[in-house]
C-alpha cells in the first residue's frame, strides 16, 4: 500500500489533471455532454497507453541511448521541478506549450483533441514519462510491477473522472480555486523533482 500511494501520488501530482480542467473546458465548451464524456474517456485512455509504454519500454530507451538511471533522474528531476515552478507561478499552460492562440486554433481545426493537446503534452508530459522510466529501473520485482500498474490504472481513472466533471469543478472552484489548488500541487511537484535529483546525486557520490 505504501508503494502504491507513493507512485499514485507522484503520478497524480506531476500530471496535475486539475491544471488541465480550464483547458478542457475551453476546448469542449461547444460540445454536448455526451461528446465531452467521450473526449474525457479517450483522453484518459491515451494517457494510460502513454504511461504503460513509458514504463515498459523505459529500459530499452535508456539502453539504446546509453543513458544511466542517475542521469535520467537528474534530468527528470529538473523537468519535474520546472513544472512545479510553472504551477506555482501560474504559467503551467505556457510551460506545457499551450498558448491561448494555440487553444483557439485547436478549437477551430481539430475534431479530436483527446491525444493532443490534452493527453500530450498537457497531462502525460516529459516529467511523467521520465518518472515512469526511473520507476521501471528501480522496481523490477513482479509484486512491485503489479502495484505500479495498479497505480497507473488508478491515475488514469482519476483523470477520466476529473475531466468528466471538469465543468462542475470549474463552476464550483472557479478560476481562483483551481489556481490555488494548482499552486499547492506545484509545491509537491517541486519536492518530487528535488527528491529525484538528491537521490541521483547521492548515488553518484556512493559510486565514486
């Protein structure tokens, strides 16, 4: 249970589906409720596939490019911490490459937005991918892998429920409420990134 909560908490914080709520509302405000639910489902499904691919193919990516786990942790930690700072400063959408002009363009030109920009890069970005690649190298026992898979599936389900309820959340919390929640999550995300970097640095010093 401890491992499950750790993995789920890290994934949920780094992906920050609450930060995607305003974008989802903006992109789907002209859709019917059934269409919004469908987009929410396929977004969460795409995120699930991305997470599974990142986790199971992580070791091959590291091996192919000759990247060590410590290097990945430092790079991933920097990306995660940067995402956290973006949440704290209110520049999360800009950090993810989601400018207002791009959102408007997506509304006008895209009939299917569940893969991009919602799943990538808004939810499953580089920080999430590097996080799972690192977990793939750290936890290789069958029981740990099954627990991580459970956490990944649970995170995808939560994303679906949050996006499905995005209009209700936006109406209940308002822009200021979502912003405050994102800032709190941002602090947690920074801590996760720093922890990644510290663990990698300690590991390097132990080797040398």
